[in-house]
C-alpha cells in the first residue's frame, strides 16, 4: 500500500509552495487528501492559485476565515483533528510558518500519523513575529523535517533536533518557479495590462503586521520607496494584500504618487512581473526567495530575515523602514551584478520530500539510474 499523505494548508504561500508536492502526488498516483483551513478565502489569495498551478479542489475546506491568532488556530485545530482521525493518513505535511501550519502541526503531532514540516529550520530570531513562534513549535513537534538549505539544517541541529529526522531538500519554491517561469513569460499579459515595459518598473509587496499595522512605519516605508522611484524616474507597482489595503484605509494614509496600487495578482502574472522588474521591494518571505532565483535584485523592508542565504549570495539587502536607507540600498542593489549563486536547491525538492515520506513512485533526480 502506498503512503497516504494529508496536506494541511490555508494561505497563498502555502498553496504555492505545496503545489509541486501535490502535483507530484497526482502524477505519481500517490493517495492524498488536501485540507484547506480557509485562512485565506478571497479569490485572489486562494482560488486563483489552484487554477494557475493546476491543483485539484481541496477535499475539505474548513472556512475558518480571519480572527485573532488563538481563535483562528483553535477553530482549525478542532476540525483538522477530526478529519485526520477519519482519513487516517500515514503522514501529514504542513509548510512554513502560518497559523494553518501550526494548527495542522499540533493536530498531527498527537495522532498516529507522522508530521512532516516542509521549509523547516527558518529563523528570523524575532519573536515579535507570530511566524517565528509557529516555525519553532512545528519544527519541534515534527517527525520529518525538510529544511531547504544547509544553514536551516544547522539551526535545527543547534536546537537539539535529532539529525535522523532532518533531510535537506532544497525549497519547493524553486520547483514552482522553474515549472512556471516560461509559462508565465508566454501567457502572462501583466505587462500589457498594467502598461509597463520590462526593466522599467519596480515591484513592491508589503503585508507584514510589523510594517503595515503601524501607521508611522507604513507611511515611512511608502515614502522611502516613492522617493527612490522619483530619483530613479520609475514607476512602482504594488499588488496590495488585503491586510495592507485595510490598514491604509483605517489609518487614512495617502499612497504617494509614484506608487500604483493594484489588486493582488495571480501567480503567473506576479512571477512575470518579478522576472521583468528592475528591482523588487518587499517584506515577504517567498518574494525574497523568488527574486534570488529569478536574478532580480531585492530590497527587504525589514531589519531581519529568515532567509539569510539571500544576503550571503548578494541578491537581497535589509533596508528596514527608514526612507534614506531604502533609497541608498535600492541604488546600491540596482548597480550590482545579478549572477549570484542559487542557494535554494535545484527544483527537485518535492521529489526528495516524497522519497523521505516513503513514496516510491516519485524518484528524485539523484536516485534515478
Ligand atoms: C498570513 C500569515 C503570514 C503570511 C501571509 C501570506 C499567519 C500568522 N500569518 O498573514 O505568515 O505571510 O498570510 O499572505 O498565519 N484577509 C482578506 N482575505 C483573505 C485573507 C485575509 O481580506 O483571504 C484580510 C482579513 O481582514 C484579515 C487580514 O487580511 O484580518 C489578515 O489575514 P490573516 O490570515 O490573519 O493574516 P495575513 O496577514 O494574511
Ligand atoms: N504572490 C502572488 N501575487 C501577489 C503577491 C505575491 O502570487 O500579488 C506570491 C509570490 O509569488 C510568492 C507568494 O505569493 O510566491 C508570497 O506570499 P506572501 O508574500 O503573501 O507570503 P510570505 O511569503 O511572506 O509568507
């Protein structure tokens, strides 16, 4: 009997980063169940990714929606536990550091199924971030840990996690980018739709509570990006996350002139804009990785990152929220050569993860004879 895998996911980045693993299960005839918590539910944060990435409809959608951390996680946990008891999977896979990953993790760690953590071992060392607590808790409850890099595996060892639980797999975002980059270039109309020319615009994403839940910090950050755009005589496109859109309205902030807010984009359009932008400003984890893979310089609007590999290879810099620092760092990144090393693996992460889960029908490249 083949291993039965249950995926628990709930937000945009989890759908994108688990897509290569789910697709490999479809292609390899591996039995699986997808449990969607409903943490993200707006069409543009959820459904569009199932379409773009050719994913089957989730078997369950818990429709938990938004709420405080405890409320959201608690509601998920009750339903996930019951589903896992009914479905009786061999392995439960969660990805990353969201409340959905935490709920899936807590439910699985006390049941018979083994818990696997995709993208294990990331640390920002900033416990103010809810994600940092989620990552630590899931890593320490997991039976199988899949850190993307040697750095993240080393952190798990330092925290005392037994090495036999840990396999470096690369990050599944490399699989997702390599599988979709050319498709995006061929099929995306994002440049035409937004009246942009390749290489002549910059892209911005900002949604972390630490940035957008504080009106002064959010305003400063927008001012810094706008000032750079004025000096560089370029346009900024900002596909705005609903959290940030709500905060702009609540704080009555005016977005400066050079920044064009647009609705969140589907994966192929966003990937193509990342690929063709001259520079990307972000506070997103996934975007720091994707820009590194695509060869687009990145300026991170935070003081720390759980992706230090991007700093080491030189694809990314930490600018924080101060306008002057944003401008200086952006000009510096703009002039750098973009032939950095790729630290996140070779695009075979999904196959390696499934091999560790005991799946025999999906074979990683290095194991093929
Ligand atoms: C969550 C994750 C974060 C991840 C991000 C990806 C946690 C603690 N945070 O943050 O790690 O980087 O997803 O995008 O798990 N909203 C909508 N539509 C939706 C979802 C949310 O309008 O489909 C609005 C709601 O007003 C909600 C707010 O966005 O209150 C925040 O949503 P929430 O899921 O709590 O956190 P994110 O900021 O999305
Ligand atoms: N993304 C997207 N459309 C957008 C903005 C982001 O498809 O308008 C994708 C992006 O390519 C990346 C992921 O969403 O794969 C990042 O998600 P997010 O920034 O919400 O979460 P984080 O990575 O910070 O947890």
